[in-house]
C-alpha cells in the first residue's frame, strides 16, 4: 500500500507524542533542589564575579560550596566568563524570575533556529519543529537551562547569512560560539578549509579580542583551577559524555580523533565550492566527536541537523548518532555523497534508533 503524505504526518505526530512521554518520564528521575541547575551555575557565577572577581568563579574552594548547597550537587563553572557576563543582568533579579526569563530566551533561540533552517512548508515545518522540541537532548537542555541552544542559534544564523552571500556577518554570528566553544568550535575552521575565508576572518577578528579580554579579566591561573574543579567532581554521576575521548580508551580515542580530523579535512578540501551545508555539517560532526567534554544534551548542536545537501536543519534528530564512533563514517558519507536523511523521505521529525538512547557510563556534571 502506498504511503500518503497524511500517513507520514500522522506517524510523525505519533512519534512526537511518544518522545514527549519519554521526556516527561525521564524528568521524574532528576534529583536537584531547584529548577534549571545549569542556569543556576551561570547565575551564581555572575553574582560571584561582580561581587568578588571573575577569576574567583573558577576557584572550586569559592564556587563549589554555595552551588552544592543550592543545587545538591557540586557543579563547577567551566565556561568562558562571557556567558556569566551575558547572565549578569539577570543576576540582579530573584532566581525564579531570572530562570523564567532565561527559559524564554532559550525558547526564542529554538524558534529562531526552526524559522531559519527547518525544511519544507507549513505543516512539514511545524512537524520538524515539534519533533525537534520533544527530542531528549533539546528537552533536557531547556530543562537544565543549558546554553547550547544559543550556540545552535549562532550556527543557524551564520548558515542563513552565508547562504545569502553575507560572509562577514556570518563570521560575526559565529563569534557567539565563545559562550560554549566546545560544542561547535571546529565550524569556523571547517568553513576556512572549505574556502569561506572571509567568514573565518570575521570570526577571528571578534574572537581574538574576546579571548584577550577573557585572559585580562580572569588571568591564566583559571586553567589550573578548572582542572582542580574537574578532579573534584570526577566521580559525581551525571549525563553521558559523548565524545571519543570519553567513550573509548585513550590510545584508541587518540587514533579516532586523528582519523576524524583527517577525514574531515579530506572531505572539506574535496568539497570546496559545493555549498555551505557541507562544511557546517562536517564541523559539527567532527567537533562533537573530538571535543574533550560534551554532554549528551550538547548534541542539540550536533552534526545531524542536515536534512539534505542544500539545507542544514539544526533542529532535527540525526545528532543522535554523534555519541557513537560510527557517526564519523555516517557523516563522511553524508557529506561526500550529498545523501538525504530518512526524515526527508518519510516526513518524520525523527525518533531514536534502538541503540541511540543514552547509555550508562561515566560522566561528571558541570555547568558547561
């Protein structure tokens, strides 16, 4: 029997309902004293930073006691200070009000991504948005108050600008990656290798001064403090770490990182001049795999937002493969052959594969 468009829509809505139920069921497993614990980390960092110093927010002796008392778990602040600076206006407000405003900002970022890059028209676009909203990494990201969606929005805006011939503005949009650089840090380099040098230069022109301001505001001693914080919380259970360095033994992971980077450079070089979708996809895939610290909800900004070679939709579910090594081969094949995702064929917003749910494993929690 031939499947009609209505059948695909009905199936998509059914899958979305199931995923929403999974999200709700998972939310009951949370054991935190207050809502949006990761946002509280940013909120507290902003308060301590303006009251004491911006270097103090990285000191585990200063930061971990109050955050542990409030949240119930030691969650260090490991982001650049720019994220705390962004949250500083909210730090003057009561936490409950600040958290609602932050949730609204994350929701607005999600809507922006959907508006810019979701494929199709009308009902198909709505289905993609609904399907993305109920995916566990997106749901958890908003539930925890994670800043990952802001990075997704920056990448989506950069793609939209570049696809319309505005490379300088696209590079400026990518400067927002400094809020959480480990999520998409290879995207500017991927665009450079793919021949989009003006994007890279615009990103560099903003990111270098921001990095200099960061060092001036915090000093270089923060790296030692961050290392101490990670050691302190290394045995605290938390979300699954999804990069090769966290999933594999170090020698195997190192070989995997080299293989991922080598394959990425080859794909990008051979695909120069074939559109902006490919370098963004490769940059996201490679970044997730080689990053030293990526939680599963950071896969909101993951590689599989590509619906087809002409239109990367960062709001769909293919990022589910990024926590497995085989995503490297999948991403290479997607980029080199311009393959279409199953979502395109069935008009489904996506559901988890049998082996795509988070696995049990090590992973320490932190507000990054």
